[in-house]
């Protein structure tokens, strides 16, 4: 329960190594689920297990194999990058020598080795997210949970993060919650669509697209016709062309005689399940 609302319900899922992408609209319960997986919130019902053991009973043993990057992570602005990471390493119980060695490795991996002596308050948003990934990886965790890791980053930074996350997933489980479809589309081994606290659908991208409840159609229309299509159907994209307007329409049957069936994409899938466009989605729970 969260403020009188059941934020997460009937979620049952088994994860192994690889990248899992968690998608959902505002209020779907994504962040609440992540907080429970990180033991920051205890579920009122049900259990969360790692290798058959309840994570809340494992206590510190579980947190030692866990890395977590919240959407907004706290830091002391006057700490340098290296001071901040050593501080986090101390909290995680790493010995000084091992922590320094690990810190150097991670700063190189996230491309921040030249910024080690810079104060946190002087870093750009993208640089802070890189430091955030580094702090989450300090204990070489077997489970890495990332909440909106690329929020607010430019396209180049998002590509860099996607590549880094893909590399980090080779020997661990990575759960990535995001509203940016491309982050999940390119790197997730499995995708979970969360709606009203439950997992609405899950599987590989290919499996989910194959099981879409609606098909995708390309339609050429006038401006007036385009407005009618928007009122009657789910429209995932509108493009103005010299010869008229092209719409990407979701429907079980062809919406008109000249409709051409298209290959679906993850954005179409999102619209089919949630009836909302993706882009300005946030998660308040």
C-alpha cells in the first residue's frame, strides 16, 4: 500500500542474468517495485527471494550483492568525485585499498578518470549519472537496479549509457526502469510492461510485438481526415508531407482502403497496451 493505494499487486517474475527493461506510465508502480527490490520498502504481502532466500531475512548479505542507482541520488556537493566514491565505499564496507583500486577501475570504465578531483557540484548531469553508475558498481554487485538512469541526458550520453549497461550485464542481473523506449528497445533481453501495479505483459521484444493486440497501419490523409483518425484510433506518429499527412495507426482491421500494414515497434506496443504516447512519462509511485 502507498498512501492508501495498492501500488504493486500480483507481481510474480523470475529473473536471471541479463538486462530487464521495466516500462510503465505515470503511477504504474515501477519505482515502488524497485524500492521493494532494494529493501527500502517492505511488501505488505508476498515475498521477494534471491536464490530461494527472502531478501529481507538475508539483510546485509543481500545488500552486499546489490547495486542501486535511484533517479535522484544524494551527494555532498563539495566532495570531489573520488572523495564521494570513497565515502560510498566506506558505507558499503569496502576496505580502503580495495576501494581505491575498484574506484580507479570504475572511473575508467565510465569515462570519468580525468574528473576524479573535480567537485560533484561542478559536474554536468551526464557526468553525475556516470558517477552514479560507478557508485552502484563499487561492490561488484550481482544485481544492479537502475531507476531512470538516462533521464535528462542528451542522445550521445544515452547511447554511452546503453552501451555501458549492456557491458555490465554480462555477468549480472540488470533491472532498468525507464520511460525512454529506445533505452529498453536496444539492450533489454526481456521487457516488462507494468500497468496499475501489475505486469501486463512480458517477454522478449520479438515475443511482445508478435502478441500485440492491434496491428500497425500507415495511412495517408488530409488534415481534416487526420483529425478524424486521431479521434477514432490510437495514433503513434503523425508526419506532415508535401502530399498530405502520414499517420501511424493502431487498429485490429485496416482503418481505410489505402492503409498499408507496417512492422510494429516498441513505441507502438506501448501505445497498444497503455493508450498513451511515450516521451513525457514519469512515475510518481
